[in-house]
């Protein structure tokens, strides 16, 4: 269960990073399909050592492509509208 949860969170972080780089919806959708295909290629890996290498490689890629100014939803904490006009 822990491995599955880690992979799901890694996938979600990948999508959020892609949203920071590709702000046009069509470009983001194209990149999201590529990311999904990369995760689907390796979803049936049973060798634990190979799976750990794949996860480390993905973490490394996320570190390389980290955005200096990530997208934050305006109403999310840290967004431009966060706690604006609180009643």
C-alpha cells in the first residue's frame, strides 16, 4: 500500500509540475498524456530493485525540471486571493 501511495503522489507531483510549465490547456493535456504513458509502461514491474531505480529516476527528473515559480491556484494558500475579503 505504501509503494502504491508513493507512486500516486509522484504521478500527481509530475502533473502539477507540468501545469507549471505548460499553462495552455492543449499543451498541458499533451504533456499529461505523455506522463501517463510513462507511468503505465512500468506499472507491472515486479522487481523491487528495478522499481526503486525507476522511482529514483523520476524523483531526479522532477528535481531537474523543477519550476522556479510554480503555479498556485489564486484561492489556495499562498495564492493571490487567499484570505481576501474574509467575512
